[in-house]
C-alpha cells in the first residue's frame, strides 16, 4: 500500500490527537516533523487534509479486506488438500 506524504501526515496527526501531544512528543522528534512536513501542511487546505484522511482510511480498509480474502483463499486450499 503506497501512501502520499499528505496521507502519511494524516496518520501521524490522528495518532497525535489520539494519544496526546505530551505522550507523542516523548517518542517523536517534533522539530524534525515540523521541518519535514510543516510547509506541506501549511500549503494544504482543510479540504485537502480531509480528502487525504479519507483516502488513507479507504486504502487501509481495502488492504485489510484484501488480506482477509487471501486468508480465506489459503484456508480453502488447505481444506481441499486435507480432504483429498
């Protein structure tokens, strides 16, 4: 699954909001984040960020469903092999 920079920022921001900035800052170099992504974020509209968030959510759901399908296919193959 490939994510754009804005989608990656969306994930990071969601985690930051979920665990709080104090906890987040203990584990992440906030200055480095700002240096790397500050300009991109400041040049993005709220609508752009919202679209990126929905896009990454859909990509993750698709990936999970795809993974479930692979598991189901493997189980079917294993069952067929066992029955034979």
